C-alpha cells in the first residue's frame, strides 16, 4: 500500500524471518542430536521459505477479512476469527508436508534420510512459529496502525501547521496521503477486489469451466506422457556424505574410466561342469565373441 501507515513491509519481513527461525531451529536441533549434515540438506531452506511465506499470506488475508465482519471490533475477536479461518489450511498443509518427509526417512539412502529429517523437523518449527510468533507480530502491527504510526520509524503520523505547507510527495511519505489527512481505514486491498469482482465471476461461467476442464485434461495427458520419458539424472556422489569412501571412487571412475562406457557382465544361469575343459573353452569363446 502507498499509505505510510497501512504499509506492511515489516510484517512481510517478519513472515520471512519466521521461516528463517524455523530453519535455524531445526538445523540446530538435528545437529545437536548428531544427524549428519549432507549437501542435499542445503536445499531445505528454500522449501521452508516457500511454505512459510504461503502461511504468512494466508494469515494476513484472514486477518484483513476478519476486520470486515460484524462483532470483530476488538483484537481478541479478530485474532480468534483469523485463527479459525487460517489455522485449518496451515495445519493441513503442514501435516501433509511433515508426513511426506518423515515417510522419506525410511529409505536406505542415508543422505536422503538426513534431508527428510532436517526438512520435516523444519516444517514442524515453521508451523509453531507461524501460529505463535507471527500471530503476535500481526497484533503488534495492528496496534501500530491504530496508533497511526509510520511503518518505518513507528513515529506518530499527523498533520500540523508545518506539515500542511509541505509538498504532496512529503505528505504521501510522512503523513499517508497527498490530501494532508492521515488515512487509517481498513480498506479492501485492490488485489482482493480484482479476484472477488472480476476473476471469480469470470471462472464461474459454464463455458469457461468447460474450457478449464479441457485444458486440465490436456495438461494431465502431457504429464503422463512426460512421466514415461523420465530418465535418471541424479549425481550418485551427492547421495553420500562428504567423508564417504564412495566420493573419491566416483571421482576416479569419472576421471579415468568414463571413456570406456558401461561394464558388461555375462551371467550363466544353468549349472555347468566347469571342470570340463570343453565347457571352459566354450565359455571363453562366448566371452571373446561378446568382446
């Protein structure tokens, strides 16, 4: 928002910080418990940031929606309404993510097991911080708006004789509006108005819904076809810990033997008389033919 009072920059920063705290807490707990840290775990913060920011948007949207409902004039009622709307969505998202990653700990790959432990624990901490830390930040931000304070300096914003003579740009940055009147109303966000009045009615049209179903069918068919073309592309050396003996093995194999192609092995499934010289010669001839 352009208003220096209704601007929620610090609220967004605290939402990102909440996800960062979850990463630090989970990594600290896992390292304290002796869970090995492998290179694949470095991808976990990006996953936590995505889910944490999504939870942040859900909380803020529910908070702003609660202001337009009757009987929610005090902070306690608004916060209760916010949690009743947002907590269900956030909880389901967290439960499914945590369940998926903790199931991944059953794998025999130690690196994948470590990654799932770190990430699953981080999702738990992300949920805890969203439900506690970020909820408190929303209330503090609301009290700042009620006090008509600037989003950056938290200093009271008002109009006096000296400010009334300042330029329009100064009034927008330091008062909240060019008209020299401090705005504190709970106006609906333009993006919410767009989705409510234009985007929603457009997609509820029966022909548009039919088109969406057809497009989804095309997308689903393309996805199934793409699954049949998936090839292994993972670097196996990244699945081992940094001090594992297999790391130099893969390095040397790639350096000295990559030009020879894959190894070919011959398996004899029948029971043969290896003591028989004729049988041994037959096996030798077969091997030479394959070479």
